[in-house]
C-alpha cells in the first residue's frame, strides 16, 4: 500500500521524491473530482481539521478550507488577530486547547520559522505547515511543481529560474527542494542583497541578469518583494528594482524561446511583473491557484489515511 513516509508535512526538505510523486498521483484523481458537477467525496468524513492562521493569507487559507470541504472533513478556523494569543497565551497552550476538542489535524501558518516543527514535538495531531516565516511553504511548492508537470509533461530535466526576493522567501526555499528532488535544475536571480550568501550550497546557481536567466530557463517563477519582512532597504527604490528585475511583455516577447511564467501571489502588479505578462497566455498563475485545491486535498487525504490506519 502506498503511503507517505511522514506523519506531518513540515517542509519539502523532510519528504522524499516518492512522497511528492504519490501526492501528485493522488492530486490527479482529486482534480478529476473537483471538475465534476458534484465536487465532494466522503474521504475525510471522520476527520476534524483546525486551520490556525497566525499570519495573513488569502490563497492558502481559502484553498485549504475548500480542500477540506471537498473531502467532507469537519473544520474549525482560528485567526490570531481575534484570539486569546493577544492575551499572552502560548502556541502550545493555544493548540492543546483546540486539540482537546478532538481535532485530528492542524493546518498552521505562523510568522516564526520552525513553528510547525516545534509544535509537532509537543502535540499528538498531524500538522501541515501552511507557511512558517521565511522557512518553508511546502504546499505552495507542491502546487508549483504540479503545475509545471501539468503544463510541460514533467518536472525532470526542466530549467527553472526563481526571480526576486530569495532571502525572505519560504516559497523559494520550498521550490528549490521540490524542483531538485524532482530532477529540475534551478537558478535564482535578483538583487545580490536579496540572495542568501550560501545559496550555492543548495546546488543552485545565481544569475544577476534577468534577460540571461530568462533566455536560459523553461519556467520563470516571479516572486513578490516582501516589504513586510524587510527592516532595512535592500535596493535603492522600487522603480530601480522593476527596471532591473521586473518582467514586462517586451522582455518576454524578445526572448529566444517561449517560457512559462509563474507567480505564487499575491502579485504586486507593475513591480515584479506587469499586468500584460500576468494575464498573458504564457502565464499559469491561475492554474497554480486551481491546482492548489487538488494538491492540498491530496496532502490532507494522505496524512489522514495514516491517522485512520493507526486507529484501526
Ligand atoms: N501564495 C500564498 O501563500 O498566498 P497567501 O499569502 O495569500 O496565502
């Protein structure tokens, strides 16, 4: 019987290529389900999931909530802004209180890197990391690689450039791990100040010129400049950033090949990518969002299957 090698999804670093392939094959089946007139299956009818968001989210939160509804799970939603965290309650106390209400799984976004790993050592429920600070965003990387596989047939052998704020990006780190496990070659591009000093130790090369990087790649993943994670200025001005690292239609049309354009969202239109590129036929940004539901259904289903097997 195929099952995941892990009981939690804390990061792509901690799962195997076989885990990723199993998630993709399961997501293929769920993608077929969510395109039917009746989009629901009873797979998680006995499972209760808590969605704990200690940080803002649109796509990830809605995508998990929809995935859970499509799988018939019972859900509770928690937002830090309106909770007793504001009164000084610790993370472990908050989560243990929620778990005492018989919750089986926790989907958590948290501003602190490693929050999910810490929690997994203190609670009994299965944890899915929905983004932890600048550390990992595993389901985003899974849906990104799944979308490349859908568009180009396979991830193995493809050349992917990740452009922008690599230093503060959990999306970049999780994508690097996922793409490499699946056999892609990865470059990063952006202002030197936004590239981690030891990026080469991850088996990634740095290309400082956007057009060179784009002419090399099959896929460009354009990241958002994360002003909220910057306590100092990493480049002279947004205008200069856009001039050097922004993707516009003129650059795209002048490349020596047709590349696929991705963005994890939320987009700063006119900063890292212009509207005509984001909305062009080369962009798969909305496919990424659509695939997020099927991929998250697969992750929840596979982790819940382990809980159900352990109970029987
Ligand atoms: N891509 C992503 O994580 O978006 P949200 O912050 O809106 O969830």
